[in-house]
DNA sequence: GGAAATCTTACGAGAACCTTAAATCGATCC
DNA sequence: GGATCGATTTAAGGTTCTCGTAAGATTTCC
């Protein structure tokens, strides 16, 4: 999330107070790379030289308007743009958004709102769409889907609880290797847990009841006496 | 996008210089099929013969006004229209837009602006309707249509509220995966929400009442204790 | 055989979640 | 500028299910 705040911003507005106000507020919010431009021409120059990641454009500029600037920019880039304007009429809004602006703020506005909308744009454009955050893998006939938190086998389906999910994730991340009981406890309870040893065993048992055909003779989640446990997974790396 | 520039334009204005100026500028922008009319009557004739795709109408004409012309045209067609006028009063604007004009430009104007607004109209009217913005999917017997914001089952139909829509969208975007309560709250309320945990639960319940046959024994929108919720959807990827 | 490590099962506390109703908010219409 | 209606939030009591504990059973290894 915070890497979004290291993106390069370009503010184009001919009014110094507004620019400074925005700049101050954005810096207070954690943005560091803020560039300014006062006019249409200067905006194009700065755009060339700094290659900003997002622009905040005033509609009214001394030597042209923001709409025209946007459509000029759009010929060579798809820079995300937030419009800033005193004119709040619907047509203007349509025009701006039709040209491919990403958002539109009418003056006067709350600085807070500007930041929120800006962050929304940055997230939308630059935040990598997180897919497949959790692994899905096969254990013999059964599929362990940490994505949806279930173990499946034909028609059967066993849901995993939060603790089981955390433990299985840790085990899978270290698959085919020994994971100490300490490491497992840490994964499920955090650093500062001092419960009974037995608690972990009970959870291991519960996991085995879901992933093993015969929980008492485990084939995948194996005990390593004196050390911990290991999850044997073949294939897929 | 460029095929929009092959649309037939009709310019109705009694001042030759203005017509010529617009004509020249539009041709420079790539428009090729531009027709002219000088009066109310001529406009109707040209309209009959060339069947333009969009019209730029001056409000003041020697033998009538643009508003009347528009309402005459509207009897037999829904030709998109951009008004051009020296009178910028709000009533005129309202009158024009009320009659179904698509946009309104006050003289003097930047030629650039005219083009932009014209393109905006053309895009709006002639651009192929962009495909569904929101998903429509099946949950058992019921169809969840986020495009129209309804859940249907045979004759029955349940409308979705704004919050329900936002939550269902987030859930569907992450279908078959666990979505944390935090992520759901963020989707429905934004980053800076500090309401009660319970609020989310109440909304989940409402959604279940619409998408589940037995809301108390959900089959699709499932709770994952300690983690969040998941919407189980089969098929379609 | 005996000690240590691990397994297994059952149960209850309490957290997490559900449910319903009432209060509040907000838009729309007289 | 109220009045009204639906959407949303708050509130409070109820329910369910996870998790941790305990205690006896079993396995392993010397």
C-alpha cells in the first residue's frame, strides 16, 4: 500500500496557493515525489521529463484547458488523471470522463477527499490485482484449496478452520521439509504463545482427519519425532 | 474510434463565417462529411435528404429558432444535437437540454472545445455499447444480476441495495476464495470506516435473504470463522 | 520393560457470529 | 419545510462452533 505513495505526481494548476495547498497536504499524507506545472506548455514539458505516474489537472489554464491537455496526453500515454475544476456542470464531467479522466473533483473540495480519490486511482491502476494469494495443491486423491479454505475429495468437502488454514499454509510453504513445532506454533499463534504442547497435536490431528484417508496412519502429514512435522507433497515444485 | 469521424454532420447557422470556421476546423480534425444549412427551412430540407448523424444548431435563425427546430426534428427522429448560441442564460440552457439537446456551447468558444464535445456526443450515441460492466451469474436456481441490481428466481425478484451490490461485487470478484471482513468493509465503505463489526453481519444477512433459499443455512455465501466470508460459485471460471 | 514422546477423544468456555427489532439517516415528494 | 419511505446502522440477546485443556491410550526407542 505504501509503495503507492512513492509514485510520481504531477499537479497542473495556475494558482500558486492551490498548488501549494495540495502539495503540503499530499506531503503530509506521505507522498514525496510531487512535481508542479503552471501552464499547458509547462505541463507537457514536465510530462516529458519526469514521466509522472498520475496527474492532477486543473481544467482552466492560462494557455489552454485541461480537457485539451488530456486528449493531447492520451495520444501517447494512458496516464491516469484526476480533474480539478470550479465548473461542476454535468456536461463538463461527461466531457472529462469521456476523454478518459479517472476522476473529477469540484472546487472547493476537502483535501481529505482529494487524497482519498487519488489513492483510489493509484490503487485501481497500480495495485497488482492480487490473485491466488494462497496455494491450491493435491494430496493423493484430495485437493487442498487454501484459497477457499476447503479440502475436497469427489463429492466430499471439509472446510478448514482459521488455525488449520494457518498451519497448513506454513507446512505447505515448507513442504517436504521438517517444520519444527515451534515454527508451527508461531505461524498459528504468533511469537508470544505459551499454551500446552498438546494443543498443536490436537490441531494436527484435526488436519489429518481432513487430508488423510486414514488419520492414524498418515501418508502426507508426517510426524518427525523430537523435531516436528513435515508435509509430503509431490510434483509441482 | 476513428469511424466516428466518418459520421455525417449538419451545421445550421446563418452566419457564414462561423459555419466556415467550424467546417474548416472539423475537416482539419478529420471529419469529411459536413453539410450546411442557413435557415430553419433549409435545415429541415437537408435533414430529409442527407439524414445526418449529428447536428450543430445555432439557436438564432432568421426564420425561427433552434429550439423549435429541435422539437420539430424530435417528432420523427432522435438525432443528437449540439446547440450553439450567444445566449448563455440558464433558462436557455435548461430549455435546450430539456428538449433533448445533447450539449450546449456558448459563443465565443474554442474550436477545440467544440470538437471535444462533438466527439463526446458521438461516442455517447454511436460508440458500441460497452459490454456489461457488472457481472451476472447463477447461484443454484437464482440469478444474481449486478448489472440491473436484482436477484431473480422464477417470478420472484429481489432488488439489491447499494451496499448489498458493493459487497456482492467484491465477493464475486473473489468468488470461491475467502474474502476477509476487512476487505469487504473496504469495498463497501472505503478505507476509513470505523463502524461496528456487526454492521457487516447485518448486510451479509440481508444478502443471504435474497440469494439463499434458507438464509440460516447458507449454501453459497458461507462464513469462514475467524477469517471472513466466501461466495461459492461454480462454473464459468 | 519402562520412560518419553506422541496420539486420541471428549468436553466446556467463550469468542465469533447470527438474528431481530428499533433507531437513525437521507432522499424524495408534497 | 415537514412528512414519508426506504436504506442503513445500532443495539441487544441468542446461537453456534472453534479452540484449548485434560486425561487416558498408544507408540517409539533405549
